[in-house]
């Protein structure tokens, strides 16, 4: 009996077969001591030496320029941001766990950088719940979608043929440069190529390029690593040309035609006033678009003012001609007419005397 039991135990060894190992993701979590039964303990910055800053690589992809509000000087953008760093305390040997080399966990499982955008003016809107991707060698990455409204100093002088440049400055407000160093994992050319490839919208604003600037800012005697993305975009002016500039030129052309037409003065004035009211409606539309305070007024505003003044002068000219036609001859003109008659009489008298 004992010999048969030993034969059964040694049979797999004799045939060269080994029992199949069954693995699951929870085995890795138990090994890393982050199972659901235990609270995660690795919520601090994963540094072996506290004097050495942790390097966090940032990748930025602009997906869409959703809206530009000229009145409020704000721009709403939709983008993807990916951060990658190394957690030296979260490593394992994939061979011990059936070659499991990657895990996807909720973002609050481990420490992750908390970044803010300096120009942001609305509440943070994450369009998806971010997750952490962890590899066996401790590389942690986090990708999330965000829709952000930022302030931007819009230069409206050349409206609607303008090109705008807005900045997005990303930095970790809770950690200074001694703790975290933000580094761009992509060059300016790579950022432009990826954003052009994944850009979703084709609306009023055309995305031109992105310029990446890495610098350091001082705040409350501490220095913070900052990555600034300069987003350049160009307005497509065709809608404003058709809705504002072309109707204004058409109204002024009609005003000139009426001014030199053979219609009565009353008809001319009524029609010119109608054209001025139409021009005023276009000016109100323009007022709702442009910011109320500007040291350098847009060229289109000066164009509207010039056309409006010319149309007013046309009405005044018509009124003046109408008044001159109704008034009797001026006494000076009467005197000139009498003198001319006397001259003619004297000329005719001389002719008669010469004949005699």
C-alpha cells in the first residue's frame, strides 16, 4: 500500500510533467500588500531617498477647442494628459505570477501627482474616472480626459481675421521642485503631430500648433516645476464676413444709390433712415461678440463707425438740399439778379446809340 502511494506521487516526476499553476490578479495584490481587505499604505511620494525629487513625465494631447468667449476672455478646451513615474515600492517578478506583468487599479490605490492648471477658471471636469496602470518594474502611468475653461488675453484688433495664443500652465501645487519635477515626455514636434492627428472638431477655430515651455516658478519662497503649453489657433472668418461685413457694404451701397437717385427728398430720407436702423442692428450683433473694454479697438469697429457716420452725413445732405429748395431766393441773390438786369439794359442802350 505504501509503495503504491509513493508510485503515484513520483509518477509526474517520472513523466516530466509538473502540476499546472493557477494564478490570478489578486495574488499580485496580496504580494504587494494592497488587497481589498487591507488599506493601501503607499500614499506618500514613492522615493527611496527623500532628498532626490521624483521625476514625473507628462504627455499632452489637445483633442478639441470647444468654444471661445470673447466677452469673458475665456477658452474651453478638451485634452488628454498622461503622467508617468516610477514607484520603487511596487515591483514583482512576473515569473512568480504566471507572467502577469501589468495591473490596472483605481487611481486612489497609490499616490499620484496632484496637478492644477494656473489659468483654469471653472471647476475641474474629468470626463472619465482615471485608473492607474502599473508594470512589474514599478512604472506607473495615469491617463485622463479633461474639459477645462481657461483665461486667455484675446487680441481683438484684427477681428475676425485674428490669430490667438493661449497658455496652459501645469504644475503640482502641493509639491515643490524638491519633491517633484515635471518633465515633458514629448517634443514640440511630437505634441503638434499627435494633436493634429487626434483633433476632433472643425469649427470656428482652426488649431495651428503647440509650443512647450518648461520653466520654474517661485511661490511663497518655494520653487515649482511648471510645463506651459502655448496653444495657437486661427479664426475662420467666413461667417463674420457674410453676416457683418458684406451686409454693411451692401447697406452703404444702397445709401449711395438712393442719395443720387431722382426720387423725392421725403422718400430719400425715409429710406436712408431705414438703412441706418439696419446698420444699427448689425452693430448690436457686433457689440454682443466683442469685449466691452479694450484699449485698442478692433478694425471692424472703426469700419462700422465710419460707415455709420457716412450714412448720417447722407441724411443730413438730403435734408439740406430739401431746405434749400423750399426757401425763397436770398436777398443777396436778388440784388445780383437786379444788377445783371441793369447791365443788360445798359448794354442794349449802348448798342442803340451806336447804331444812331
